[in-house]
């Protein structure tokens, strides 16, 4: 009986253990379910908050940045600008909240045909108003006047162009450009190109060669001289920024580059190979020969010359490249992109001389003085005789 009783107790104990185990597993399962439920709830809440936050941010970004700020800012949209770059520009100028959302707004709305130009936008404008303006050009400012500066123009000629479009006299403009204070003002804004090289005592006009040849539009009546000059210098900086590496490689300063480029610009005809002309100048410098370029004589004399006479070559001036070796103290005119690139990438030649044929402008190159004199007789002296008959 005792054995049966112990057996019965053992069975009850096992049942109790199993029951308790099942209860514990059930409790664990409930705890796990609660934990999973809590985690799921937290995840849903976080995801919901994130989605809600994202939704609210996007909704906010689609609205005007500042509905109460109607102050307009001038925004220039360059030719070839992408939607992304326009969005980034508008964000940087504090016109819209987010450039990326602007990009997707344009994409979602299937908007296209944005026009380059100068606009006036305010933070109070909606994306619809901004994109409509960019499509139609309705807010594009109409320029009050524009100035086209040709390649090879000298500072005095540019002053005349400005004078014709404004109330300033050419004399006032030149006085402003020759004022050392003007150099200091623009040196703070464009330190990479406006340097102490422009202050050399032999410089005739400090800003000669620094006003880039291009067309400039102006959108207000009677802008200051600084406002007129600034975009011309800014364009020079913008163009030269593309050649930082080449300048470092050649160990040339901006002033040297613009000076040599100006000599090429004034020597080159429409048919000239600027890279070959550049090679002649470099070769003569290497040979310790004077550059002997006629445009520097005209610049030294301060007058336009159809033909340089022998007496002119004796002019007492640091710009006289028949007397002084090396470069002139500074540029003698502005230079276009082709002349700048010719300096940085000259042809590989042995030429030491060149001339332009009388009447045609065809350019001929020579390695020796004898060869050059023969070309001069054939293409200049004889051609002049024929023309005078």
C-alpha cells in the first residue's frame, strides 16, 4: 500500500510540475506577446510620427517660405540650368524652404520649359507662382540698358561705352578706375585676381585688361560706377577660375596671363593662329629677345595707329617692347577666351617672327630674321606698292 501511495504521489508531483511548467510557459508567452505588442506599438508610433513629421515638413516646404515677406530679391537663372540647380539656387537665396522638394514638385507636376534670365522673387511666393514665372518669363526684368564690350577693347574705349549709356563722363569713369581706392575695394571682393601686381608704378591703367569682353545688362536707372564695373570684373574671375590648375602648372600670375593674352589679342587677326603667336612670344622670351610687338607702341603713344613708323619705335615708355625685354607692365587691352587659352596652351614651334599680310590679314611665321624679312617684302612691302598703283 505504501508503494502504491508513493507512486500516486509521484504521479501527482509530475502533474503538478508539468502544470506549473505549462503555466510558466503560458506566462512567458503572454509576456512575450506583450513585449512584441509594445515594440510594435512603439514602432508604429515612431513610424507614424516620422511619416507625420515628413508629411508636415513636405507640406510646409510646399508653402511660401515666409508669407509676410514680400521683399523681392534679384535671382539670375543661368542658361542651361537644371531643375535641381534652380531649386538649390532658390533655397540658397532664401526664396523657398527646400530645393529637393522643389525638384520633385516640378517633376510631379510635369513642369518644363523654364527660361533663363534675371527674375525678382520673394519668400511670400508659392511654388506655383515661381514655376509659372520661370515658364512664362513674366517676372523677368527688362534691362534699362546694356553694354557690349568687344574683345581687344582698351579701358578708355570701355569708358566711352559706359559714358554713352549713363550720365557719367568718360573722364569720371577713368578717374574712378585709376583711383587706388577702387583697387582696394575690389581686392576685398575678388582677391584671387585683383592683386598688388596692379599697383606697380609703371602701370598706365590698373584695370586695363580686367574688364572681361561680354554683354552686360543693367536693370536700374543710374547705377553706381561700382555696380557697372563689378559684373565685368566678376566675369573675369569666373572665366579665369577655369584655369587655376594651368596657371599653377605654368607658374604664372593672373596679371602675367592677362598681360600676355592682351598682346596676343591685339596682334591676332581673324585668320591668326593664336597658339602659334603665343609660341613666338614664349620663344623670344626664352631667347632673351624683346617681343617687338607693334600694338604696345600704339598703347605707349596713346593713339590708334594704322601703321607703326620707325620714329614711333623710340617712344620712351615701359610699354615699348622694342626697347624693353619681357612683358609690358600690364595688359594693353582686354583679352577673350581664345587668347587666354593660347597663353596656357601655346603651340610647340621654333618660330621667332610673324607678320600679317597687308590687305588680307593672313599670318605668316618664320624661324629666322632672313626668312622674316623675305616674308615682309613679299606680303607687306610689295603688297603696299601694288595697292598704291
